[in-house]
């Protein structure tokens, strides 16, 4: 199946000489949730803005549903919904009117039933007659999502969708995103919250200094780059590691009270039994053990640090 968004050798240099994007290649599958991670200034918003037709590229090509975003901007824009970072809405307009107006802007006929469904899905129905200025920050962000969905797009871009909202509302919005995916909408989000990508994304892309460092299935990424740690709390502290344990990737805690074994992949994991046998042969006993696996945040920090 052809990707719903295909990006090839995309570049953007602004008038002041700043290179925001440097030859980005990316295919986005229909119906997936893709999270783009990166620090401030990495190029996330520029990438989204070009795909959405808000910024012209300096080089390369973007196809949305097989249409070029520059040449066929009317077709591509109709397929896309965008939720920006900024809360740019008319504060003196009602929720119902602002969402209905957004549908009309895209040339869609009035459909009160559709607007009602969107507002109910986003828990905004009881606020439909409220003016935007009367809503909390989290509710205003939901209105932005409702506006982006009003013309029934196939692709939804969420630029920092949960910035500035509390943890409970953030989790509610994750549920909204999952429902959209179930409904067939392709979702691309940028986020500073690593747990957001870890919770809801199918694939994760890491961008830094305008370069896309990788795009991987989330589970495969965790398996390939995530390290695990086995910590053995010793019954008696050690002054130093016995030479016979040198072949293992072991570290001794500063107080000598624990051994730490770092491993990656099934091959190294399979050595744990051999390690425990070697400890027993040396008369080294432990009273407790625990394991820890790298989080997506650990992987992200490592990747960005390598390309800093």
C-alpha cells in the first residue's frame, strides 16, 4: 500500500540562513500514529508546516495522497487537519460557531449532525454555547482539535497537543487520539512528553538539527536500542570484583553492596544464568535482585546527545 504521506529530500532554509530541514525522507502509513520527537528548534514544526502547505520548501517534494503539496495544494489541504501549538481562536465566538465556521472554510456543506458528533467525542457538547474566552486552556485545545476535524480530514497533525494541560486531561486526549485512529484517521504528533509517544504512538521519529535521525516501530526501537540492567544486592559487600568475573559487563556499586549487569538483546540476556552460576562458584551470595529497562526517554536522550 502506498504511503498516505511521502516526503523526499525535504529541505528548508529561511531567509536568515538558518537550515531548519536538511534532506528529510519519511513515509507515513495510512491509519498509523507517528510521534515526532525532538528538542526546540529541531525542525518538527517546520516539517509539519510544509506538509500542511503553510511554508514553502527550499527543496525536495511532499506528496499527500499522491498529490504534490505545492502544485496540488487544494487537494492536499482538504485531506489535512492541523492543530497548532498556539491557541489561535476568536475568544468571543461560541464553540459551536467556531467549529462550524471551520468546516465552511474548507468548502464543506453545513452538517450539524457531524459537528455534534465531534463535540460529543471531545467532551465539548455541554460547552457548545460557551464563548471561547470562558473555557479552560485544556478545553480550548480540544476546540482546536474539533476545528481541525470539522471538514473530515484523513490526516491530522497535532503540534504539541497536550502542552500546558494537566496529566488527567492529557490522558483523556490520548484516548481521543486512539479513537481517531480507530476511525481511520492518520495521526502525526510532535511532543516534548516522551511518555506521550511511548503511550500512544505506533512509530517514533527522532529529529534534531533538521535531520531525521531515525524512524522506527516503537516496540522494535525499544528492543533494539533499549538496554536492560540487572541489579544484585549482595549479602556481603565486596571490595573489588574477582578476576574470574571480568568477562561479564559488571559494575560494582560504590559501596560494594551491589553488582550491576547491563545487557542488550537476547544473547546477552542468556548469559544471566551463567553469571549467577559463576557468582555461586565464587561463594558470592545475593539477597535481592531487580531489573530495569531503558525507557524511550533514555533512548531519545542518547540519540540526540550523539548528534548534538
